[in-house]
């Protein structure tokens, strides 16, 4: 079944002919669904109100060219923008943008630093930040409502390939870099770097927090998947099973599952609590043998995203296909065509998938519609608060245990 295209945002024409630098490496939705952001290439990030974006798709069809003069909002005029009415921003980050992440603050979550009276920034309940990871190793933090630059974090020595905020509103930010490290930053402590996580022997491509912020997954130019304890900043375990570089990772909404994508043409769904592979989604048939897994260039999986219903995973591969998978079926439930796809993300409500391409544009599809069963909703509620080990100790029938552990 083909997925329905609902819209596209086309990047402005490059001011000069350049073979690289215009890629859209990352797309992101704000946690509250208010904004959508993507890297247009050539140092530029575009921020658009998501509700207005959807309206434009409905009013004008699918195309929404973004290089019109009235879409640009100068920084000087943006400081007076009301926070209640989202406005477009075009941000010049000063270097090629490789990663984006939205972060929102919960005032009750205090900084881990004790000298809170020295902080320059007071983040309120309505604060919304955008972190941008750059080619020169810098991370710039922007106020989404005003477009104002707040912080400039400098410690990485190579490209900042991915960024992720802790979902608990603490404004703890983790960055993954080609310098083989992950770095943990406390934005409530004016961007103080708290910890360097070392263990990767090569480039780090992606990182993702578990929904309860207690665990971090990181993947890179190796076959291993790394899991970290974010209370102690120690490695929990390595997950072994992929046959080539692992390029993307994301937890399910209840934290019970972890999806990883690799150049070995596969997406694996793991139980991160015990390290076992529960599901495998292959993108090349017949699947390549391990010794040839790195040579199947047209089947490399580039990106994935876990839907907020906990039932679907989207993946992008070099075979020019977008696939929507159900976690309990071994074949895609919907597909779409996309050339040169590099990144993808589900909207906050899970109804739309956004995918970025190498020419700086974004394409949107309606996602598979399914009402989750009451059993699945109960399973997600239980798994939000219980690990696999805790579930296995429950005095319930074996079949129910298998269901709660996503083994059936």
C-alpha cells in the first residue's frame, strides 16, 4: 500500500553551484508540536509554525517554496514576537548544520550545578530551545520564539553529527561527534559540559535518550550499539548483532524497545534491558550474507523513526523507498518513493512523517492510521515504569509475560 503525500517544502536555490553543503541532514518537530525545523543546507536552518505549515498544504496543494522574500524574518524584528503566536525564522548558523534538537524546560528540574545564583539564563515553563550541531564542532543554542542566539558551546573537535535533549525537561543535552566522543551539557548551568562519554573507536553517528531519561543509546562507525547509564555516566552494555556501521537509533515511546538502523540493510528492534533482538526488518531480498553486507550500497538504511503510537517504525534506504513497518509484522504496511533521503521524523501526534533529502528539501507523508488495541495501551503503560527484568518477576501467565515483553 502506498502512503499519501501531503506536502513538501522546497529549499531555496543555491546562490552558487556547489556539489556539497546543501544537504538536509536533519529534521525535527518541537515537543509540543508548535514548530518544525530543518537544515536547508548552506548554513541555514528554517523554523516554521507546524500548524501554519499544515494549513498551507491544505490551501495551496503540496508545494510550499520557501525562498520567497516575505518568509524571511530578520533577527532585529523578531525580538518583539509574541510567544503566543509562532512565527517563521530563518537562522544563519555560520557553518553547515548536521544536527538539530528541540528542548523544552521544566522549572522544577534544577541544574545539577549547585551555584545556581550565577546562571545567566532563567528558563521558564514556556521556554523552547533549538540546538544546532555544526560542521566545525560547535553547538549553537537558539531561543525558538525570538531567533536569538543564547549559547555557543565549543568543545568538540569534529562534526557534531547528532543531538538529543533529555525528555524530562532538565535541558540536559547530549552531542555525538566524529571526534569519537559523546558530550553531556547542562543548559540550565549556562551550557556547562558535565561529562565526556568515551567508548566508541570511530565516528559517532547518532544518539537517543530513553523516554525516562535514564538511558542513552549511541551508534556509530562500528557494528556495536552502546547503552549508557545517564545517572552514573557509565556504559551498561554493548549490543552485538549488526554486520556493518550502525547509523541511527531510537527508543519506543514506552522505553521497552530500541530500534537501530545499519548499512547492513537491516533495522533491528532490541530489548535494551536484556540485549536481545526481538525483530528484524530487512530492506534487501534475499538478505545479504554478513560478509557481503557492506557491499549492498543500494540497500543501506539511512534513518529511522519510532512512531508515538509505539506500533510503527519508519525507515529510509538508498533504494529510494520510505517504508512504514508494524512492530508485529515482518513486511512494510505502507511504502513511498523518495530519492536521496537522508533523515526522517514523525510529527508529535504521529500523523505525519517528514523526510529530508540531499538537496535541502523536505517531503511529508500521512502515516498509517490504526487505533491501538486496549492491550497494547496497557502494555505501554506498564512498560513505561517497569523494565523487562521487573516484568519477568510478575506472577502472571507465560503468554501474558511474552506479550508484555514484546515477544509475541
